[in-house]
C-alpha cells in the first residue's frame, strides 16, 4: 500500500495516518463481531477516499451520511478527511423532510445511507438537489452497494494535507429560527480539545473506549475522536437502546472509559441485577448534555465505582468547555452544593457571564455564558448573519444563562434561546412551531419545555385553534410525527384562547413556562 510520507498529527486525517504506522496491528474499532486494526481502518478509509475522489468529491466538498453508529461512519469520516472533504453526519431520528433539508443545505454530492433508512431515502430521493451519487450500506434495487463501491478502489492515500482552518466535520443543530444550522468545525477546533483529553479524562493508547452516544452529536463523535487521538480501542454500540446488553458489554470488553447522557445512566440503573455486573475495568465515566438528578448521580457512583466527571459544552464549541472533576463529586460531604454546577472552564477556555450589553457580571449574577477558545466553530454554513449574531469579537454567545460562584464554578440557570433538552437531544421551539403551524386547525402555537422524570424535559405545544375547527390532542401529536423527529414532537398539548405577547409581538415564553416549573430552583431539569 502507498502511504503519505511521515504523517504528523496536525489535522484529523493525521490521527489515522499516524496510528496506522505506530499502532498498525492494534485493534482500533470493534462493532459486534467486526474488528478493524488501525492499519485496516486506514486501508478502508483510503479506499473510500479514492472512491469519493472518483465520484467528483474534492477539497471541502460535503458528503452526507445517514446511519446509526457504525464502522462505516469512521470509514467515511476519515475518507473525507484524507481528501480534505467534509463529512456531514445526519441525525437518524429525523423525519424525511428534515433529512432532505440537511442533505440539500449542505450541498452534498454523495449520500451514504444504511439500508435500514431506505424508506427515508425513497421518500426524498426526488427532492435531492445536489446529490449525484447514492450509496446504500446493504442492498438496494436502484442504488449501488457501499461495499461494492469501496472495493472497486485501491487503498492509496490521496496525500492531501488539510490546513488548520479547513472544515473537518459539519454537524447540524436545530435552528433557533426554525431552520437547522450547519455547524462548521475545523481541524483547529478539534485540536483545541483533543490534546487535553489525556489530562482531562486519563486516556491513553491502552484505554478501551465505549462509543455509545450517537455519532451525529458532538457528544458522540467528539468523545470517539478523543479516544482515537489517544490510540484507544473503540467499542461501537450501534444504538444504546438495549441497556442490559450495554451493561454486559462493559465487562466483556473490559471497557475503561465511557460517555453517557444522564437518561442513559438512569436506564442502566434499572437493569435487573445491576449490582452483580462486572464494572471492575471502568476508570472514568463522563456525563453531560443535560442536567442530572442527585439521586441518579449518587446511585451511579455507588454502582459503577469509578471516577465521574460532568461536562458542559455545545456543538459550536466542539464539545466540552467546562468540567466538574471527580474530586468535586462529593454526594454526602461539604462540597455537595457543587453538584449543581457544571464545573470550571477547561484548559484553553475563557468563559464570562455578561449582561445584554455585553458587560461582564460579577459572581452570583445571572447573565449569558460566552466562550472564547480555539474550540469555537468557524461559523454556521451559509448563514453569515446567524454567525455574526453568535460570534462577536471572538466570543461565542452560547444562549445559555448562568452564573459563576466566587471560586469560578459555573452554574446553568436557564436558556436565553428557549432551547429544550430532552434526553440529551436539543430541541428548538421555533423549529417545532414552524412545523405545527402547517396543521390546518392551528391558528397559533407556542412550544415550551416542561419537566419530565424520564427525559428531563419534553416539549409541550400550547395551541390556539382556528374558529370552528375541531381538533384533538392526539390529532396534533400525530401530525407532528409526520413532520418532525419523534423526540421533537410535542408529547402533550394544551389549549389557549390567545398566547401572551410583548408589545413587539414576541411570545412571552417565560410566562408560559412558569406554572410548570413552580417550586424548582432552576428552569432546566
């Protein structure tokens, strides 16, 4: 096989190039019975790169990918990186119209889809405006097999070297304006955080990393990449729905590191005979994406018997920007109050709390959390105005409201942008409202997050009906499922004669939320 000479880890592709030499025969990826060494992973990614090149993919072109967690994700991701193209992983939970929007918005010319999602593909194939090549992982009557496509090409590294400012990955976050936004993450963004993973999470080449969170989320892909940067063996879980199997996997593969959202931790605690499971290999579990209850955290510490760290971050910051260390997880001691925080800024992160005028606020005062770091995204794809609103003078305005204490710990208080976090998934009300307004019986609608013991929050639609039109809660929810991913669809419907608005016409979301959050110290769950 031909290889690029003397690879240096200076960009995302360099991770694979370097480890293929220094860790050649070491296992890199495991998915069920499938195993790839670093050398095999490199060879496959080189084949994908050549296949993409032959399909017309070039510098910074986008390639769309729709699948659950899989080895193919890494082949396509690194195949793109070797060409300095950009992988666009799509949330597999999205409804067909949402998938079509992202594929078209990204201007992807190649679309790789798992056979499991052929119904989605078939529903939108006539609407794809830029796609010239469709590959199906599995078999399809009309479209070429991914496997056959890859195997037509030799494992030759194209040798393209990406620059630090080049985009390496494009993830879509739900849009505050009702339109999903493509978050452009560069090589520099990733290398703002990857080298810190050894100190933050005690990772090294001997670690065995659980990749269970969705790879279309920064929590999943960022965590996986941190493990890969360190040369870890990665154990891929296609979808973390069978928590019993997930628990067995930890002992079976002697997993040392894992990232889980609080909802998944809560579900694992319900597994029968969880106290008899083998967790002796675990060294660290990171958790985040949504707040955790003290009960779930205390039970998790007792059950897993390893170090726990809480992380806070956003897609736009390439993941983690604050961390609550294991030493601060003092469930019954004098530092118990720190469990309400999300820790202190990580290495290389500048964090401030500011008021609406951008002035820094003192400890204890609530304002918007803003971040300055190499980890801050390049911007939103083809949305210069949204980028300018979010990144001002080098500072990223998170949309999260919070405060710091005198010791520098950060506390999340509320969400400036009304975002709902349900089971670790971000839901923007504007996007849901735009979809619900398509229902012929809806005259006006507001979507808010309300507390839920299982998911933290779930979306509630407050609907104003058109005069003389009959519609039920079930009708509204069923319609929502045709337009939106299941997690975004309102779980409940409330009715109103009119929605409260301020003089400029903006819906007063805080007034609508207030009755549902009575008695709670913070307005997130």
